[in-house]
C-alpha cells in the first residue's frame, strides 16, 4: 500500500472501503443531519491540504481541515464511504474520541453541503 493510501486510512474523520472496492454512495455525516450522495452523480473533486470541494450533480460538498490531500486522492478512486464532521469541541481543540486524545493526523474541521438550485 502506498504512503498516501496509508495516510488516508489513519484519519478518524473519514472512512474508506477496502482496496479495489467501490461504495455505491458517499455518506456526509454532519452534526445534526446526514446526506447520502450516489457516486454515479459524482462530477469532480478539487482542492489541497486545507480545503476539498466535491461536486455532485445536485450538491457541492466543501470540506476544510488539515492534510486533506490524502482525502482528495481517495476521492479520485471513489473509495471514500463516509466523511464525518467533528463536534465543535473536537474541531476547535484538535481532539477526537471519547478519551479526548489530541489528534495530529489528517483531519476535518468543517463540512458544508449546498444544494444546487
């Protein structure tokens, strides 16, 4: 497995499928709601280490955070099953999980989903 793929697997803010498997949809888990966007409606993704935009035929998903280039690489292969918006405290203090341990890997700070009119 490549270093980029290994780095993408270590984030607690997204979930990937196994190598070679492609999920039928992307689940965008926000703090108070969730969106299920089918991969067959995927148009493109672009971004860098701090911001990634994922365009579907009906929605634009914007993700901000740190180390997101590895997420972008996983999106290119349509291997991302779920992206998870951290709680406000997790995003603000850079901690993850019930033990509130400091997390230094690739991480998401915010996700917005906009529906095209």
